[in-house]
């Protein structure tokens, strides 16, 4: 789609300098953290026709009004730090950058909530909360760049989720501009859950009330394991301590710590466990429970000299990508009980290239962030092949019973597998009600049809191609 002259005039008349369609801007907004292979791009209209930096909810109402009149698709974007294509256009149209939304910050100390605009970055929000004696319940590993709205759109989990849950458990209320133009506030848990992981397909979030907690000090312990099986056994025991966080790395990732900091850490699976501790007796109990868990699981206790440095590095994994000539990234949710073989096969298939970061998101499941880092720029054919292999790893039904972390564009069509058939049915009913023309971020959640081949959907084609790459 290319904007008609009258449509462009409508956007510029009402939004002025906030509308941009120069070449450089359009290219920047045509991708997120993981760029699409060039061989895939012809089938996807990922370069937008224009970008609007929205300032107010009234601006958003006007954008939807024009979009409904002209049938121009709208794609919302926060920090663009994910790699699922959720903020990447599928049918060109307009990208709405929400980072410029009017800022507000209001803490309710009785209800333990903070009301904010969705464009606030987690690190900025945490800094302000800490000044008032409060803290976020959980936050993503892209802490310094991810926005609250983007985290909700992806169905976010993160550091602290094993104790406090993910985005679904932490939202108290949402204000949303629906595609119909109506501004509505949602507080019902069932309705709120539909917006989690919806990638803006149900409307644009303009205000969020998040649950918060008192800022309680964290104490950390570290340990290592010789194999994926021992690691997973250890995670099971460590989860019984009721920690705030369990974060772990594979040996190749540990090797980078040694290289970057001059450490001599054992090249094993390394885990850092953190727990909220208010009193000395609680810290003693934590240390005792930790020692018992490591003894029972066959792990080794890590030298305390390294623990705080490694914990502080938990937000810097993405910096490794910037130093790599080329990379691929994905994320999958896995159960402890059945994923040993999955992890072993994953490591053996991509030996020498794969870096893993895991975070426990419940007492039984963990999110596994998978980086493939390369020492040279990949050819487009090789990048496409490896992308499809990684897609297969993430979506293939195995005994591990893993699921994609989110849907977005790449994993559109997997919503029911992530959230269940009943919620998918509720989502479809709500979508038809609030967005009958399907203008709000089309191509996400529901598998879209291929450009130029409208009788074929994206999911089965990508799935078939990924199987052929095995």
C-alpha cells in the first residue's frame, strides 16, 4: 500500500510535524531488534508509508478516524527491543511511535499501584519508584530500553516473575483508545488479559496502572552445574526457596564473562538466585536453604567474589549483540520437567555459536533467550536458512512442550497454543467488536495471508519451510 495524496494530506493536516515519511525514518521503523531476511521481505510489507509520533490520546483518536475512513493499517511501536516482529508493519501503512505520549507518574501508596503512560522505559520508572521507597514487581531483561506498553503487548515476563508473575498478574487497569475511536478504561481481569500479548491489535494503550511493591533489599547466591540435566534439577530445588529471581547462563555465555572481565569462571551452566530479605534471620535462612538445594541437586557453589558483578550484568546481554557482525535471536517458554533433551539438542545443533540466558518465570517454567552470534556477516541465503531453523526450534511440538514467548509477526497463529483455546475465542470475539475493519496492527496474533498470494496464510508456509531446513 502507498498512501494516496488525500490520505497523506489528512494525516499532515491534523498531526503536522509529527508525521514523517522520509526514506531514513521509514527504514528505521521497518524492523525491530531482529531484522527480517531479505529473501522474506518481498512477501511482507514491512516498510511503512509513514511514521507518526503520537503525543496525546486525542491524537490517537484522530489517527484511528482517518485510518478507518481510508482503510490504512496502523502499527504501534514502543521501544522496538523485541525480535518477534510485533512492531513491524505487515501491510505497510502507518507506524505510530508511542514514545512521545504525554508523561505522567502517580503512585497510590495504599493500593500499591503506579499510574503511568505506556511509553515510559522500565529503568526510568524503577528509578522514580525507588526514590519513593517502592519498586517494580518484575521487569524485562531489556530493562534500559523496553517500554511498559511494549512489554504488555508481548505478554511480558522477566526478572521477578517467578515470585510476582508476568504482565497479566501486574496490571491493575488500562486506558485504551480502541480502533473505533472510543477511549475506554479496563479493570476487569478477563478483559485485561486480552490485551496482554495482543500486540496492539485490540487498540492503543494510553495509560497503565501497574501493581508495585515496597523496595525490599535483595540478597544473591550463585552456583554452577556441569550439564543441562543437573541445571534443570537444580532449578527445581532452587524454586522451592520462593526466590525473587533465578537467572542462568550456558557455558558459551559464561566464556564471554571471562573474556570481558578477566574472570576465571568454570565453563559450566551458571545460575544466580536472588531473594528479598529484610532481616538478618531471613538472610541466614536463605543461605541455609540455598546450600541444601545445591547439595541435593549436585551443583557447586560459586565464589562470592563474582556474584554481584554477574547480577549487575543481567541487563547487558543485548550489548553482546552490538559487538557481533551478525546475529539471530528468539525466545521460548519451557517447563523444567521435560526440557532437558530440548536444551541438549539445541546446544549440539548450534555448537560454538549459541548463547543462552534463562529466567525462571514460574516455579515450573523458564523463559529461554537464545542468541546465535556469528563472527562474520551472513549471506542472505544462510541467514534465511538459520532463521527458519530457529523458527522450527521455537515452534516444533516436542516432548519438551515449549511455546513461543510471544506471537508478533513471526509466530502469528500460535496465540491459542500460548494462551489457550478459550482465551483465543474471547480474543476473536473482542477483535471483531472493536476492530471490524482490521486496521489495528494486522498480521499479528492471527496468521496473515501472504502478500501477492492472498489465498495462502503465512504460518503454514513458514512452518513448512522451517521443516525443510532440518
